[in-house]
C-alpha cells in the first residue's frame, strides 16, 4: 500500500460515524453517536441513559475489529 493510500485510509477511519461508537477523550467513556453534525456538535447517548450534545473535538472514534 502506498503512503498516499495509507493517509487516505486513515482519514476515512478518523471520521465520526452516525450510529457508531466514540470515546470521550477526557474521561475515556464510550458513548453511542446518535447524530453527527459537520458544524462540530454531536448528539451522544450514554449507557446509563440520556442524550446530550457534545463537541466533536472531545470525541474520538472507536472501531471494533472482528
């Protein structure tokens, strides 16, 4: 795989995906992404319940490999 292809692949992986999971950078808590906005705000759902707005800069995508 060429370096350019690797960089393009990393950009795809670095995106927050609606319906996926993300980790809050400061706490390490895993949340579900209900809605993702290009304006920098996402709606997240916690396991304990409730949906909240959170800035995308505090979230990092979580990927599971099966």
